[in-house]
């Protein structure tokens, strides 16, 4: 029911009640006024009853509307509270997602840096190993060359010693087979002495080179030089004995 309808019904009910109060209390039942009055009173009673019923319905509806309004307000309040909690939760989720993204990026950056450091370390270790291998290879090459050179020198020394020994043996053999003059013996002795001097000079040069190469090399070379000197002395003695004979 609209508000204007309510006002109109209230006004109609008051008019009907006023008219009813203004009706005479007693009238002859056979009079025309009595019949009209009864009919009018009946219509007024119906109108009042209808108005009261409508007011009851209106009050009931107003009460229901009030309850519904209260429930609606509670629902709105609850929805607002839930929305606030939802917004807070969304904000926390967004913050957590940002932190997670930052953590992932930081982890990726650290992995890349770690991988780069490992690659650099591996490259450095590889470079050091390559340099060490080159150094060892150079040392091996030098040692091989020194060994080869010493082998050649040793072979030459043996050849010279063999030649000297062969010369001495030839001289001794010639002395034994034929009588040589003193001049020939002196020439042969001078030649052998010259060869011996050259051999000793070569030995001294090798000994000096051996000192620069190391103590162990010097020790070995000195032993070889002593052998040469011993052989030279023995050769000299044999020549001397031959000359005496």
C-alpha cells in the first residue's frame, strides 16, 4: 500500500466514525430513516473493518520490512567485513607473490654468478695445467737434447780413446817389430802428447758445462774425466815404457 492510500483510508475511517457517532441512537424500525441508517451503518462498519484489517497488514508488513532491513544491514555489514578481509588477503597474496618473484630472480642471479665463477675457475685451472704441461714438455725437451748431446760427446770420447789406444798399440807393435830411431819415437810421443792435451782440454770444457747443469751431472762427469785422465796416464806410461825399450 502506498503512503497516499494510507492517508486516504485513515481520513475515510474518521469520517465514517464521525458519521456513525452522529446517527440517532433509537429510531422506529419501520421508518425509512431507520432502514437508511442501518444500511449506512453497515457500510461504515465494513469500511472500518476493512481499514483495520489493512492497518494490521500494513503493520505486519512494516515489521517484516523492518526485520528484512535489519537482516539486510547485517548482511551488508558481513559482506563489507568479508570484502575487507578478502582485500587484505589479496594484498598479502600480492606481497607474497612479489617476494617470491624477487626470491626467484635473486636465486637465478646467484646461480648465474656461481656458474660463471665455476667456469672462470675451471678455465683458470685448465690454463695453469696447460702452462705446467708446457713447462714440463720444455724441460723434457731440454733434458732430451742434453742427453743426446752427452751421448754424442761420449761416443766421440770413446772413439778418440779407442784411436789413441790403437795408436799406442801400433807404436808398441812397431817398436817390438822394428827398431825405431829416437827421432821417430820422439815424434810419435809428441803426437800422442798433443792428442792427450786436446783430450784433456775437451774434458775440462765439458766439466765446466757440467757444473752449470747441476751437482749430479758434475759428479758423473768428474768420474768420467778421472777415467779419461787415468787412461791418459796409462797411455803415457805405456809410451814411456816403449821408448825405454
